[in-house]
């Protein structure tokens, strides 16, 4: 493979290299002198896929020259070009190629203003308008597709490692088949399929792992295929190293430019207005929650704003004082001239991802397009763009640098030998916006009213149809249509610094094809400022940390002679036995866990009780007590879970899961504003720390540290007390997610290290030890506790989740979702069950999101899983059809290519401390037989 140096290869000034393609510049028309003169007038050029070319003049000539104008130049052979000729072409352009700029609007109001005209912005405009929303306005500072859309490679695959994104890609791919007919705009959707290649045994394991998470999305074809079928599908591949492939039949690639135009045509068809060359100059929120959107032709008053500005999104965010967590990356791909072997096939070959080579290759007409992802040493970020994108940048590209991707191209030539003799005809090096994890941002921005964002998605083209629909459904209905917490802007907070953003996006880009494992951890940019006061002490005691909403949370503890460190695997790994030890410490003695990462906020004011009653479907606790409460959506789905402590009549201290911190606060703030509740909501997550202590000896440990009576009757389950533990002020709740006797000890963050030392000292004679989130997760499943983000999401209603006793219809006043709950309860089609299974022989345990089978059909999915060290068996929560939910029903759970028999068992697997106390008081007890079937006596 080599770069052409004949007359079709032009080295352009400015940002990049461009090689003109033969189908645009016929051999018998274009001559080197012509091109030389031509480039004198048009030194800065932009390459458009599939034969479209746009040329931008430099200093002498303003504006863009259309493709038609270029063809005029191309057909006038052997002509010496003058300024007059170019002015004539400009005149032609002004007649035949115009864009609509923003004019002074007769009506200065809009329902929604979308900022940005790429694939994501136009898709959102299309879906909003189609849903019937009136007065949707899209403002594009340059031209539609400018930025990252126009030069994208257009890969459109169903494969998604993010489990909830499978719904998004499914929506997109279905839409792409229909939108051409709906709008009359062809979108260039090629469907040759995609093959992800495995060249090592662990890559084959990864494919089995992804397949076990795919079955419950089985309406999109995905399967593992062997070398023989791979060779039949793609005869140009060198099969020497290929062991298997993950094949997605019927997906492929799409033309981003044409797709965006189709969105725009559809949006206009349903009433949306799209203005190009109309930059937003300023944003200001009004007292009633609306937005004034300032443009050069006046101000639009909008009910909401959607930031879809791509790599300009940071600048749009800065208009209102927020830093959008997005970095611009450079990505290169090359396009070859005709490959004879490919042309001879007479059909299009599948898109291929060589995972260990870290590149993709697909057919582009009769040539090949190859796009590598460089390692961190060779990749380039646009760090300077954190301060702003260069003025005038729109359809430009960067200077290409083949040296950066040469090692990947060499691997590609080995895998596809036909590349070795192919000419590189085009090199594209363009800007791509990335969020820290590349998943992107889609949803309402936390801390703001009526400000939405859809940005930073590495799969912006293939996700655009689904994400536009997702945002539309949320805006129209007032609730997310399904769980997509992985893209929620609320997962990032003020802890995300520019340093973290830079380090994490470098890691994420270079890891684009890196192998994915269960319990994935990535370490760039860590730790952030969110570390507890006990962080270093726990680290010294063997803590192995995971990241939770920016916090370093101990997952487990490595003690001598345990193998330390992060050792990812699809099977049991180095933490399996240590986690069992931690469970035994808690079950038999007392254990300490750092819970500082939990979201913590206070709600007070004269309407605080009314607001909390309206938000929660659960009766509020009395003053001095705490309780778990559930927030529902208008359609009766589970939005959130809170531990609520009643400090006074109108004063509440609330605790959420770490990942739910801003997610829950946003929901509460929005409803407080909409309902005009007089309350103050204060986020104290970073100021208040928490250590938990759990186990049968935990009360004895604490009693050594305080003079207050901590006996059962003096400190009942769910009650709260202000304590002084060895002189440290603590707000204590008698509760533990482990289900054992336990306490959560909230305190000022400056006291954490001292409190941790005091607990260890007091508990030394009781065999106290540390435990992490892995052990806590196992014990909460054993005790029948659901958790937010797994069993409890907007995909499920409370009756499906088994929360019947927590929904209080007779509480005072209405609450969100109450009116629809009776109908939901009458029409249940599935329920959550606890499964037991034995997969120990294969050294594998469920982790959640596995497919559940019955009679050769997928019937459900697991939500959480693990190993019960107390009963020595695998356990998992799963949503199943009603006919399979009775105790004793059997199904199969798919793991690593095998189906394991699983049995529905009675909950809870083990009694919690609270349940044991209740049964003791009633002189009753449970007995278990050899099959773990439970019988209540007394």
C-alpha cells in the first residue's frame, strides 16, 4: 500500500490531505496544470464521502462552492483559470446553491430550540416534530453535517457492549429502513453485515460473554460463527489467525450526509424550521424556566433548549456557566482506489473489526476504507479546543499523519492481503467529540431547568435515530421511555476536572477495541478529588477500588497471601475467595464498609413534607425514624429509591445510591419547581462521609465507644440517633444493606480517618475486619434486597419488582404514578424471582444481564448475580413470565456458551436481622431442607 503521487493526489494547504477520485475527475478531462491552477484559487478543501466535494476559498473568495460548480470546472478541460472564471462560478453558486439564514421571526417564541445540525440534532428535530410538537427550531452555525457528521465513516452495527444501548441501535437500524421511503431521501444504508474477529482464545470468550447478554434482544441477529463461514462471507481475509467471529447479519454502514439530510427533510415535513448559518450568540434563563436564545437576527424565547452542538457543545455550555464533559479527538481513516480482488467478487463484503489489530475495514465502492484507533502514545486530542474551537472551523479536517496509524495499517495488510497492492486514494483526519467514556450524553442536564443535551457519542451516526427518539419520548411524556442511565448527563458532576477529562478520553479512545470483561475497571484519571478520609488507610489495608460517581469505593480487600490487583476474567478470579472471607466476617463477627460514595442531600422548608409525599409512593417515616421509599414515574415505573430520615416535621435527610446522586436530585428539583413547592434542596454528598458497620457483634463494638444505650429496644431497626463515638459526632441509622445487624454512621468528612481507626481499635477483640461492595452485593441478594439500577429501574413497575408492601395507596394525598398502579397490578406479565444455580464446575457465576431460557426460547433476563458463600451456590435475580415464577420452576441461564439449570427459590434465601428479630418475637422460625425449600414453623 502506498500513497498515490500522480495528478489525482493533491496536497492542500491548511488542515489535511485530499486525493481526488477518478469518478469525479475523469482522466480525459483533468490535467495536472488544471488542478494546479484550480488549487491556487481553492487551497483549503474538504472531502465529502461518496463523491461529493465541497471547496472553500481562502482569502480572495468567500463562501462555499457547490458540487455542481466543481463539475463545471471539471468539464472545462485544458483551461487556464482566472479570477473572472471563479467569480462566474460564484455567481452560478449564488443562483443554484443557497442556504436559509435566520430571519426576524414574526413570532419570537418556540417550543424547542435545538442547537446543532449534525445527525443527532436533526434526528431530534425530526422525532420531536413527528411526535406533534409545534414550533421546533433548529439552529446550525454553519451547514448541516458540519463538524463531525459529514466526514464520519458511517458504521452502523447492532453490536453494543452497553446493554441498554441495544435498544437505541435497534430503533436506529429499523428507522433507517423506513426513513428513505418516508422522506424520499436515500440514505445509502448498506447491509452487508459486520464481523468482529477473534484471533485469541480470550477473544472467543469475550464473544461468548457478549452472546449471553444478547439473547433477550434476540430480534436483532447476532451469532458466533467459525472460520469456514467467515471465509465464505469475506474471501479476502487471511484466515491463518482467525478463530471465530461475532456476526451481526443485516447491519453495515450508512452515508452520514444523506442520513442527516433525510432527518432534516422529515423534520421540515412535520413542521420544524431549520436555519443554517445561524450561530447562537447567547443563552439566558428566565424566571419561569424558559430560555432566551440570542441570535444575530433577534432573540427566540424557548420552552426548552437542546445542546446538540457536537464539539462546539462546550462553547454553548459556557454561555450559561457549565463545562460540558466532552473532548475532541482526531480520528483517521484511509480509502483506497479500486481493489481488483474486491471488484471481482461482484458483491459487498461485511464490515470487519479486527479487535486485536484495533481497526475496522469496510468496502467503499470498489475500494476499501480502513480506520484504526491508535494507542495513547500516538493519538492526538484537541486540548486547545477546551478553550474554544477555532473561529470559522466547520467542514475542515486536520493534517493527516499516516505515521500515527502505520502499525495498524501493517496489521490490516496482513489480515487483508489485497490491501498490500492497493493505492491510498484518500486520507481523512477529522474531529470527533468524545465524552469521558465515549458513551455520550443524552438527557436533561442536572442543575438546570429545561436544558437538554445530546452529545459526545462515539457512535453518533448509528445511535442518532434511537437517541433522537429517546429524547423525544422523554420530553413528551415527562419520563425516560426506558433505562439508559449509561448516557445520563447526571452521571458526571463537579468532580470531573479538565485533567480527568483529558486522561480518561485518551484512555477511552485507545481502548476502543480493548477486550471487555465483567466488573470492568479503568484507571486513567484516578483518583479524582472524591476520596474518603479513610481512602489511604483502607488502601494500606489491601483495598482494591472501583469508581462510583467519581468516588474510590473499595470493591474488596486483598490480605496476605491473596493475589493483589485488578485481574479481569470471564471466570472466577483473584477476588472470589477474599470476598467469601469478607462475607464470613460480617455474618459471624463485624465488618466495616466505606459508604461515603452514597448520594446525600437534605430537603427542608414549609412544603418539604408535601413534596416528599407527592414524590414517594411509600409512607414517610416518623420524626426520628428512617425508611426506604420509592419514587415512581407518571406511568408507574420505578424512577428512584431513597433512604429517608425524618429529622423534623418538614426536614428530611435522604440517601441514594452513588450513581443516583444527581439523577435523583434533578427529579426532586424539577418537581419542586413545577409544583411551586417552597423547599430548599441541599446536596451535602461531598461534605458528609459515612462508614457502615455490620454483623452480629457490631452493636457490642459501638457500645464500647459511647455511653448511650444501644440495646435493641433502645435503638430499634430503622431508627436514628445522634451519638458521640470516641468523641466523634455521628448521626447513626440502624440499618445495613447486608441484612445483618448494622449501623450507618454519618459524620463530617474531616473525621473519617479518626472514626475508622476507632472502629478498628474497638472491634479488634471481636474479630472486626473490612468488607467491600462485592461482599455487600452478595449479602443483600441473600437477604432479598433489590437495588436501584439493577432490579429497580424505569423498565419495571413496583409489582413486577415485588415491592407490593412498599406501595401505600392509603397514604395521605396523591403521589406520582398512583392513578395507573391498579391497572398495572391487574395486568402483570412478569415478576422478579430469585434463582439458584450450580456452575461451580466451570468456575463461573452470574453477574447480571444474562439471558434466561426455557424450552429453547429466551424468556427473560437476570438483573444481578453472584455466589452465595453461605449456601454455596450461584444466585441471581431475574425477571420471568408469570408462568415460570412459582417456587420450584426451572429455567436455564446462559453463561459463557453454556446453559445452566436454574431453579426459582423462596425469598429471602437467608433471613435478615430484622426478619429474625420479628420471628423471634412471634416465636416462629424457618427450617430448610436439602433443596433450600423453606418451611415456617410456630
